[in-house]
C-alpha cells in the first residue's frame, strides 16, 4: 500500500491495518526485506492515525472554544 493509498484510509481502517502489521512483525520469521517493508508501512500508518487524531482534537478544541468552554 502506497502512502497515497494510506492517505485515503479512515482512522479505523488505518488503525486495524497497523495492528495487523505490528502482529506480523512481532510474529517474526520474515525475510529482512519483508520486515523492513512492513516496518515502513507501519510507520506510515501510525503517522496517518496520529494525523487523524490531531485533526479530531483540533476540531474538538475549536468547537469548545466557540462555545466558550476552557480547553487544555
């Protein structure tokens, strides 16, 4: 999956894909090149998930600020 394809995933899809990727890496037994490819994919998925969470947090903060509620 390319980074362009990852960018089209929703948070839940990316998170599930990341979980599967981590499980495959933890199971071991893969050739080095396959492990590196999976690790890179996992890094891209983790960054995508973090970006989605950051965006959700910003939207929540903006909504709370619009209502006059204190934010962290």
